[in-house]
C-alpha cells in the first residue's frame, strides 16, 4: 500500500511538472482536446492498459509490448467524465493485481493536446506527461 502512495505521488508530480505555467488558451477547432493516450513501456514485460471511469469500472484499452509505444483511443463516453488510466504488468500466467499496477490521478484531457504515460522498469517511478500546448 505504501508503494501505491509513492506511485500516486510521483504521477501527480509528473503531471504538475509537465503542465506549462501561464499558458494561454485559444478557442478554436485545434484546441478541442484529445481522447488519445500514449503509453511508452520501458517496463520489463508487456502491460495491460485500462481506463477507469468515474464509477470505478475498468474499460480495457489494450496491451503494450515491452520497449514499445502505443496510442489508445479513449471512448467518448469515458473521456467526457472524470477517468484515470490503470496499467498492470502482464507476464504469462499472472493475475491482475492492484498492488502491483500503477494508476494516474484523475485526468482532465479536455484542455490537453497530448497525454503520455511513461512506464519505467520500476513502475513506482513512472510519470504521466500532459502537454497543454
């Protein structure tokens, strides 16, 4: 449990650092936000990626192989509400365990151009980067 608090803290710090201070917002079609999440997997095994909606229901987005980058479309019904991304390692024969996965804080993608989750070999050092343009 202590490890999960560290992960949440690191992901939160990563989000705060990645957001530019004093950025101006423009109204226009190019600022419509994103419903795409990028996952860079630097972890030792492939991972399963889920979107967790506001009610706590997991929606499977897919897998990312070790050493790969993959983009996932967040369904509109999920991205219209508060949601977070959860990632679990998926070595052969392993069960999904909340103790060993990582999750982001609640994401606000309405004003984001790009959201990237950087998974590290030590999952507790993973970072989420939100580019607000």
